[in-house]
């Protein structure tokens, strides 16, 4: 089953750059470490060799996972999105109804999420709770500490 995710052009470029780095820089480095450790003699007691093989295994897993994400990535044309309700890539201004604090977030794919920079994953509890809401609506979202209520103040791109 494929998991299609939608990205901005910048977000997809970042993923492809990371994949390139792993395949073209990290993979040859780890391969060289294995070769160097192999040259040191008895492999059964060679900790450097076993560590390098473990690193290679983790790296190959990460590359395979990232290739799958890139293969299922789609660039979204933000100009065609409906701004009357919250969708992926919506920029939303929210007000916490209990403490009246206001926040602005952009809803993005998991790999682009960065809460400190205002990018919230659409698959996070808050992201899921906001999808489909319109200006003026209250989103009641179940979080570990209970239910939070956010009023949707603005939706833009």
C-alpha cells in the first residue's frame, strides 16, 4: 500500500537532496570503513568491522525508506486549493479558547513538520483535528492532557 504525501517544491527538493547525500556520500564512506576494518584481520573479533556493518544496515534501511517516500511524493499546486476550509498546506491562525493565545501554523507532510518554525504535520493530533474546519469553527482536539479547543481565525496559503 502506498502512502501518497503532498509536498511543496522546496520540501520535495529537501527530501531528494537528503537521499542524494545518503546514496552518494554516506554509502561510499561506510563501504570504505568496512573495507578498512576487513583489512585489519580476523573478522570474528573485529569490533570496527561489526560496527561498520551495523551502520551500513541502518543506512540502507534509511535509504530504502526515503526512496519510498520520494516515490510516493506529489507536489501540490497551492493556487488550486480551496481556502474556505483547512487542507494540507493551509496557513491557519488559531486561538486557544481556554487561554486566548493565538498561533499560526502551516499544515505540512510529516517529513516537513517543524513545530518551532510553525510547520505542523497533518498527521499530528492537532493537524488531523483541524482538517476540514472553516473560519469561525471550533476544533475540539483530543491530546494527551485532555481536549483542547481552538477557534479558526484565518485560513490562507
